[in-house]
C-alpha cells in the first residue's frame, strides 16, 4: 500500500459498493466538520484513510478518465467534493478481486464512520458465501466473529433458503413450515410509533451521557433501512 494525493475527479464508486446508496445527512455532517476544521482528510482518525484500488487500464472507466475505485470513504469523497476540494490523500491498495473488495468494505465500515445497515451487511456476507467463500475465511476477511457470520448465514437459511438435503427432518421428511402471520399496516404503524416514542423518551438521557454520536448513527441507520424499503 502507498499513500498519495489523488484528484477527486479521477475517483469512481466501486462496482461492488455494498451500501447501495449514500446517506445525505451523513455527508452533510462531514461537510460541516470538514469546513470547520480546515483540515484535509482524514481529519477524524489517521488510522482510517480513504482507500482506493487502481482501475485496470483495459476497463472502460479508465478510458473515460477515471483512475481509482473507492474501496472505503465514499461519504468522505462526496463531502470533499461538496466542500470544494480538488484532491484528497488516500491509500492505494493492490488490485483486489471482487470478493476481497466486498470483504474489505465490510471490515472497514464496521471499524469506523457510518456503520452498515443490517441489510447491507447481510447481503454482503451472503454474496461472499454464494460465490464460494468459506465461512471461516469470510470471518477472517471481514473482521466479524465466526459466530456472527454463522448467525447471518443461518438466519437466512431458516427463512427458506436452506438446501433441500439439510432441511430434511431426522426421518427424511421436510419439517412443517410455520404459517406466516398476515401483514397488517396498522400493526406496523403501532410498532413504529412505540419505537419512536422510546427514542423520544430516552434521547435526552443519551445526549447527556455523551453518547450522542452513537445515537445519531442509530437514527441514520433507521433512516437508511426505511429508505431501502421504499
């Protein structure tokens, strides 16, 4: 790995970007911090620089002027552009495979910045597994515990994605499926209302306890999950 200043105009979102979309509220927060600090990236934590991967010269994007894919730091890049910057300091990684790029994104996003939504992390882990990566290796490359990886994969399998052979009962018969409870909009609204009331009740206590940053990240995560469902 090497660190150098790169032009923001030469950066592209990685084709295997696991979030799916940016959080506009988080980018706005970073823009404010960047302008107030007057510093260059990474101003939050020198151990977490923006990480890039060279775009192969044979790729169409390279012919169009792009030189690097963003592995980690898409929100910081977006904030830098909005703040009027032209370059950004970044660490240049060796060319990674698609699966290694996905695993690295899970690892870095769980270590700092805006945490991944449950849906984004689950989709990334399942994609690694579906493309042949073993659970032990997934845990090593993503930084998740073996138990967490197993729980993510097992939870999906219990919803009906388990292979037919392993889903058989002790005598070879498939276990009976539980009848799904009919969806009722009024029940969903009541549940959401209870959740929001709880956050409203404890929000002041959280802010006074010095945990406001975690509180705000939780709000951003909820907003992302609701937006993903639209």
